[in-house]
């Protein structure tokens, strides 16, 4: 059983800096949990506290049912893949894989057998006699993974393991890691700042910001129901557009007025707004670029297309309303010229409403 | 480390909490002990490193009688002036101090300037025989200077440079190690584009070296210069071999001659004052430049 | 690529080479010439060919000086490295983060700054059998009941010099080791920790291998320095290498041979032999530290050769008459 | 000999007091001054291995007579350097001389000057003397002791190159009261009470106890047997002068220029004696293990020696030359007050009156001066002029002011009480000598004079010091039981190894190994 539980965890450095503030998180057995957030959000610190590489200042950390606050890393039944791979430069690949096992005094035959099996899984059998220096980035990455796998840990900790790979390799490794997770059936805790990685790999995602967990949920939920403006803006590319909006109630129906455009909210949203008493209040309206439409003249907000980027399957158009820049994503068939006048409207079912003060979602 | 793992009871009972907190206290205690041991060890090494300095400084202010009868103290004595008088009447320490200062300063300047010049010449220009000449330098880097001291003495004798400071100063124009270091340094600190753009601006070659290259090589030159200064200040063997008359003596020579003096046993305070005079300037130089120097020593370790 | 100004390069390196020829190269050649003469410091230099070199093999003092050096060096290098490693362990510990690295680096380096001449005399004073502070202290704590002849008993004198050398150099080694440990990615130590390595295992499997080049450097330069040790043994023993010749290092021996016994020719031959010895150690050092690189170089070369062979064969097949330009293009 | 410079340093204090006394003669000396030179721009450079020339007032005297206003070398500067031998006098002077940058006047001990002469570094002094109407060479030669004069002659030209005003025979100074306690009951030991009691005891000891190397060793054992805390000598350095054991020592180098096997055989009894004398601790040793010139070595002259463990030891005798009595032993001898009670040496912080009173007080007079198995000399400063000097007239004038001004020498002798090598100075002094209070009124100059006559310096070579050094190192190893030194043949074969590489030109096969 390799459940990981963090109870009121905090990390305060000697200089007073609070890297992590009161984190509560339960990572289930065999789950692929991704900790994501911008740099400095505390995700790596959290991971390192789970690994035992950082002391926990406050709170309790459990692996399985065991309190591990003061347990040495080696006794936590974990393995970790580091951002820079941390391969032992003076050892061959074989010795790198064998190191942990040798220290545990695993019988030689077993070490050999386990390494061979691992090497096979990762396709690194021909590299076993080489030294890290002679390997390419992707190969090193596999060896680092192999070193973790070979130990058969209860929990895999990965600290931005793909960030040093080139874009193409990264996509490939992403798929392999997911496959690996399915094969190994072990708990993965994966730290990244890349929201795409988070969305594609995690069975659940924990979004962090400023040492605080913003939201923990499945990728779909995070995308569709971001808990606050931070999560909404952090997840999704291009970024969600945020506009000032005003809610009003007319004959029992809730309308949102955005830059002069009045949209009627759907029933579910209206219910929430009424329930939380937001009618008549200013709110922050979020709308993802793919939910912004180009409409016929005078049927939406007037704007001017500034830049358009063709990405192949999508076309991103950057436009300005009241000097603020927004993005929309549409079919590449659309042709919009530079400085061309356009009119935009929003999918009323996909509006995200946030409290202006607390930045929490209303819906 | 400790392998004890405390099982957390499902029910949050008081006893278990108490166990946990007691264990935490034990860990705190042990950490304190480890820290105490480590800092005690560091403190001991620190003492060992500075105690001879401390003894020298304190004893240079005490009279010989107090030193031999009262042993060590922390309190400075009041015989500094008297020790100074005894020392200067018995040993030429002040002229020697200035001789050393003169030699070390000139060595520092010459080795810094000419090594920069040479390193620059090797780095920037592509002339015939360049690789051969640099190969020669590399080869001779391995020849220890002591190897040639007898030939050097005979050669200086023929040149009439024996017992002159010149014989100790001039060789610093060809400081092989410094050239080698600066050539490596220059390739990371000076871009060829800069030189070429200066040429396009119409600057002469020497002008470029003085106005552009030298300032950019500054930190590297400074580091090697400080080492050159320390090395020259502390140089004993070649000074002893080259110099013979009292008026030319350097500080280490005078210090070495204290051993043969009557005051060695009788006026120990004066002897210690002599040590202090030779140590203090170099330590002061070092304290100011230490951060810089140690980083460069460290950088050398990583490259090496 | 030729630049119009490249001739100026000669101007830049001329002063260096002038002085180099006159003050470095010529004295070396002169020493080699002297080593083939009988010369007493005055009168004629009598050319005697290799006689002086033949004498070296019959001179037990050379062997003694070398063995003395090895003993002094051995004890010194052991403690120097031991202390430096201990300090590296202390300051690189992942769990107990020890403060003050910068401060201690400066302090531990201090002994390295002082002239060996001064150090020799300070310790001659401190270790003096009758008046020395060290014996005074030991007496006052009651650890000894009889003065210890730190500098008068042969073995003790050697050990004292070792101790002085350790005192002078441990800080330097520590700085070098620490720098090379810090240059290693910290993650590697963490990885080892997660792999289950304890402190000593980390030291053995991670720290030591990663500082190996600099460790070899310290060991070999220590040995070379030991062979050239002069100021300390010379001044501690009033220039004689006593007691019992135990502090007779090569340079002290050469110095006395030339300036006390006025045998410049033999002294020069000894210098030259010392140079060869040091040169040998330097080469061994270079070979040992770059062992892996050298092995890999040869492996690569063999692979290249093999590849060239197959390529040549293929090319021969493709165009009979050889592969023109294969060699020329290398240049 | 090598430690001579230490004495010179001790001279400093004693003589500083006395330098004021040097009076000048009024007649201006005859000088061959060079009219074309502006002497105020010139400098006379003098190097010596002691600072005696300065402390004894010789430089002041020269300035007064030659460089003061109105004198022939008016305005001339004098640059004097004293470099102790242990501090590398020879290391400094030899390269400087061979580089041609040497001093105008430089001194040396006997074997040094042999080297200087052989290398041609000294100018022909005799030629300068002949050119000087003031100096009658033949008369000077007759006035100077023959062996002192001979040892400064350059064999190449048969002319004088260097000369010394000193003669430095040595003796064994010992405590008479201790001798009486040990040997008082033996036949012929003088009765106490005679006027020349100390002299008689010295005579008896010289003839019965110190006369051969065997007896010298036996005497040490007798001293130790008589009182377990007593030792004859402070350490074995005291017997090194008696290595030959005879007044006709063999030369180190035989006539065909090779190492002399007989010299080796001659040294063996001495090596055996040194080995027998040595003990790791004082208790085991025949000496007090107080090394020459160390603190305890000085202390033991006048008081009990307390070792680190608190045990007390007494030392009876010191081997010292002429200058040793005045500058080394007497300052450490015990003094007595009017009642004959011991007067303790005042502490450093004592008031001036106490110190003065101590200074004034009389010696106990319990020392004698005996002669060892052979006569020996120790030290002695020879003067010569650099062959390369540009100021030979000045350099010569300085030598002249030191060596041929007999009034000055007599005055100088009266201050330092040394043995001079000039009979016109010494004869009246010895004749009128009233005896040394410190030696109980004994006329020790007479003894020194007799000893000096027995000394043969003709066999000294430039190799002597080097060979003695090399052998001495191995003897030290042997007596201390260093590994590889099991017998005298080990010492010798290792010594030969050294000779072979150090002085290959004098090495021969087949030297004796035991």
C-alpha cells in the first residue's frame, strides 16, 4: 500500500521564507498525481518533503500508514527521478542501476535479473556498459527512470523529469511514462511546471501557487471547472481571457453584460448566481479562446484583429477591446486580415464567473 | 540514522501523541549533540589554524622573561616598543621589509603586465610558430624552478647580477604559469569581435591591448598578481642564493637569520615581533582579497 | 583567416621569450652543462662527462632523501586528506546543514600564506625541546614527564615536519575538494541518499570518485612539493638536514652539496636527476588522472580506424584507385 | 669552530661597555692615498663572520685614524656586515667573490682562508706590506707567531695573503672543588692551601686524567661513579677537539691528494669514546646531554642543572679556547661576597644597585684550566684583502690599522685579555700577568702559550671542515643508534660513500673499515 498523505504540511526556511503553507493532500495508491504550478510555487519543495530530502517544518507526512516525518529517505520505500537525472557520472549505466540494490545487499543474481528486466522495459539494454557522459539526453532520462524502477518502490517521485528534453522527445516520453504507470501499477507523484504535461499525464492534478494548493481534481474538472482565476489562467493554452462583467437579473433570468454584450446564462449557472447572491454585482468573466466566436457584423463586440497565428489545426487571433488584448481560437479556414474589423461573441454555456475580490469561482 | 518507525494508531489516542512528541524531543537532543560535536571540531581546527598567529602576535608585545616564565596568556604585554628596539638593533628588519616590498611589488607588476601581454599575443594573433612556442611554454611549466638554480647562480655571476634585486625581479617577466592561466582566462573573458570592432574604429594594436583587453582581463590578472605577490614575499631559497650583502636582504632572510642570534633564547619577544612583521602584511592583503582568491582557487579545482 | 595584424603577435610575446631564454632556458641548459663538470665554485670547470650521474647510483643519500620525502609526505598527505575530507563531509552534509563555509575556508587557508621560512622558525620556537610552548603546555597539563625532542629525534622530527605540512596545506586541500564537490550536481547526492546510501557510502561511492582528479592532484603535487621541500627542513635543522639526516630532502642535499661542500657539478647532476624524477611523477599523474579518457581515446581511435577501414573498403569498391583526400582532409 | 659566531654575539654585550676606552694615537699614519679619488664617494665594504671588528672598536679606530676630517680617506664610508657562519657566511661570500662583487676586506677561519687562497680571492698582502715604508716585513714576520704567519701564506706565490692577530689555543676548564672531591684521595693530588693550588690541580688532572682518550673516558666514568648526579662534560661536543688524540695529527689528505687512511684509523678511538659517552637520557649518559650553546649548557657553568623531571645535575668541565673563559665561562661563574658566601645572580628585574654589586663581586675562583690529550685551537679570525677590490689602498690601510699598529694591539689585548699572535704584545703581558682570579690566581696565559706552541696548522686543508662535518654526521647517527649503524665499520663505510660523491677527487678504494 503506497498511499501518501500530507497533513497540514508547511516548510519554513531559516531565512523566514515560507515555501509551503499548510498543505493537505491525499495521494491514493497507484494514482498518477501531478503537482503543477509556476516556478517557486512550492511543488518541488513538497515533493522533496515527501522524499525526505527536506525537513518538514510543521505537519505530518504519511506514506501508507506510516508517519515518515523523521524517517530517512532510504527507509521510505520511494524512488525519485531528478530533473537533471543525477546519474553517477563515474559509474556505468549498469552500476548506476545496481547502486541502490547493492547498498541494500540484494543478491547479485537478483540485481542482474532486475536490471535486465528493467533495461528491457526501457529499451536500454545496449547502453548498460556505457557511462552517462556517452549517452544522449533521452537515454539518460531512461536510465534515470530505470534506476527508479529497478528498486520497485512503493512511490515514484519525479521532479520535472522531462524538462531537459527537446520538444519532440518530451512528447514521446510523456506517452511512455503513462504506459509505464499502467504497467507498474505504482503511485506516481510528478512535479512539473508544464500544464500540458499535467493535463495529459495526471490521473489527478494538484495545482499549486505561492505554497498553497489551489485545486486538486482530475484534468477534465480542472479544465472545465477551475476553482479560481489562478487555476483558470494557469491551465489551458492559449490562456483564458478575462473580462470585466456585470450580472443582472431580469425576469428571473440572469444576464451577464460584458463590454456591452449581454448574454443570458444557462440554468445551472443562473441557479448558482442566484444562490450565492451575485445578481447585480460586478464579476470577473473568464472565457477560453476556443469559446470565443467570430460573428457577423454588429452581432457582437467590435474589435480589430491584431495578429493571427496559424497553428495548423487551429488559428489564434489576437484582438483588442478597450486596449486590452484577448485571444480567440478558431478554424484555420477563417481568413482575417491584419487590422481587419471583427466582431466577437462568447459561448454562453462556457462562461466562467469569478468573484472579483476572492477570485474564487462562483459557478 | 534511526530506523525506528512509529506506527500511528487509527484512533487519535493521547498516549501515541505523547510517544511521538517524546521521540521528537529525543531527536532534537541528538541533533543538538551532533551540532555541538561538529562545531567543537571546527572550533578546534580554527584554533589550530590561528593559534600560532595568536601566539606570535601576543608574544611580540611581551618581554622575553615573561614569555619564558609565565607561558601563554591572552593578554598582550607592554614591551612592544622595547621589543622593536631590540629587534631593530639586532636585525636589519626594516630595510629588509622595504627590500621585500620593493621586490614583491615589482615582481607583481611585471608578471601581471607581461603575462597579460604574452597571453594576449598568443590568444589574439595567428602567427607562424605560435603553437610550437606555446608548446615550449607548456613543457617548461613542468620544470621545477629549483632544478636550474645552480645554473642560474653561475649565469647571474657571469652577468654581474649576483647580489642584486634585479636577478630576482626580471625573471617574473616570463611567469609561465601566469601566462598559461591568463590565456585560458582571456578566451572566456574577451571576445574577438570586440578587438575587431576596435580595429575598425582605428585603434592601434597596443592601444587595443591597453584600453580594451587589459581592463577586461583585470580580475584574472589581479588574482595571479596577488599570488605572485604572496609567492615573492615569501620566497626564501632563491633570495638566499642570489643575495648576500646585508643591505640587500629580504624579510624571509632576516627572519631565517634570527635563529642564529643571541636574542633567539634571551629576547624571545623581539623574535616574535620579527615573525609578526613578516606575517601581518600578507594576512592583511589576504583578508581583503580572500573571497576573490578562494573563488579562483576553487575555480581552478573544478577546471583541473 | 590571415589577419593583416598577425605579425604584431611577435611583438607581444617578445619580452616574455627574451626573458624566458635568458633567465629560464639558459640556466637550465647551464645546469645540465654544469652537471657534466667538476667545478668547485671557482677555478676551471673540468668536463668529466657522465661521471657525476654515475655517482648518483652509488649515493645512498639520494635514496635516503627520497625515502625521507616519502615518509614525510606519506604521513602529511594522509592527515591532510583525512582532515580535508572530514571537513568536506561536514560542510556538504545534506541533513545537518553546517553554516560558515566561507568563513572557515578563509581561516583554514591562513597557514598557507606565511612564508615557509617564518613557519619553520615559528615551529622551531614552539617545538623547542627546552623552551618550546608545546612542551610547556604538555607539562602543565601533566601529559608528559620528560621533554619531547620534537625536532631532535629523527622520526619525531620527520613527523613534526609532516604535521607542519599538514597544518599548512589542509585548508588548501579542503578548498579544492569542497569546490569540486560543489561542482557536482547536488541531486546526485540526493539520489544516492534515496538509493539508500549512508554517509560513509556516499563518501566512498559518490564524493571520492567525484573529487578523484583533484585528489590525485593534491597527492602528486604534495609528493613533488615534498621532493622540493627546502625552507622548513633547512631552517629547522640549521641547514644540515639533521637529526640523523632525517630531514635531508633533495633540495637541502643539493644546496649543501653546492654551497657547503662546493661540489657544483655533482649538485647540478642531482638537480637534473630530481627534475627527471619529478617529470616522471608528473607524467604518471597525468596518465593516472586521465586514465579513463585515455582508454576512451584509444577505443574511439580503434573504432574510427575500423570505421575508416570499412569506409575505405566501401569507397574502394565504389571507385577503384583508393580514396583520395582521406588523409589530406584531416589536416 | 662553527659556533664561533655565537661567541661573537656574546662579545657584543661585554664589549659595548668597553668600546669607549679605545684611545687614539696622534701621529697620522703614512698612507698611499690615491689623489684622483674623491673618498667621500667611496665605500669600504667589510664582511666578517663575527661582529667583533665592530664591537671591539676596530672600525671606530679606523675611522678616527683614516676617514675623519683631515685624514687621508676623509669622508669614506664603511659598510660592515657580520654574517654568522651558521647563517651562511660562506654561502654568501663565495658566490659574491666568484661574481666579483665581493667585499673589499673579508675575514675567515683557518680552513676558510685556505679555500680563499686556493681560489685566488685574497690579494697579495705581503706585496702591499713591502710597498709600505711604515712596515718592515721581516720584523713583522719575526714578531708574529710562525704558525699563524705560515697558515696565511699562499703556496702558489709563497707570499702572505691573510693574517690573524689572534691565536686561539684551547683547554679544558673544570671545577677544582669537584675534582678534589672525586680524585682528592689519589696519589699525588695536590694538597689544598698552596698559592697555586688551582694550577697544581690543573697540572695533576692534565697529566693523570685528561692525558689520553682512554683516560678521558675513564675520568668521565669516575666522575659519574663518585656522584650519580655529576658529569664531567655537558655533552660530547666537548671532546671533539681530541679526535686526533695526539699533537702530531695525521693529515686528512695525504701527499698524493687522496683521503689518508691513517687519519681514519686515528679517529677510531674517538668514535668509540663518543659512542660510549652517549645515553638517551641523562641517567644513562656520561654527559648531561646539554648541547653546546643551549640554555642548560650555559646554566650548568654556575649552577645545578634541573632537568624536565626536576632532577638536579652538575657539570664539571668545558672545552673552551682562549676567548671562552672571558666571554662564556666567567659570566656564568658563581661569585662570592666579602665573607666568601655564595652570591646569587640577581634576577632580571632586580634593581641596579644589586646588579652593580654583583658585577663588582669576586669570583669564587674554583675553576682550573687543564690540558686535554692533544692541543687544539678553536676559532681565530684571519683578515685579508679582496684580490678584485678597487680600493686596495683603503683595504690595506684597514688591515694595517688592525695588524701592524702594535700600540693599538696591546691596548686591545688589555681589554679583551685574549691570546694574541704577536710576541711583542704578548711577552710583556704574560710576564707581568698576576693570574686569573676566576681560576684562583692561576696564570693561564702561560699554559695557553705553551699549548699554542704545540699546535701544528700545516696539516689543515680546505677539505678538513667538510670531512669533519660528513664524519660527524655519521658519528651522531651511530651514537644515537640510528638504524643501519651497528658498528664503527658502518660509520666508516657510510662516510666513504659520502666522500665518494662529495669529493670524488680525493676518494680512493680500499680505505680501512675498522
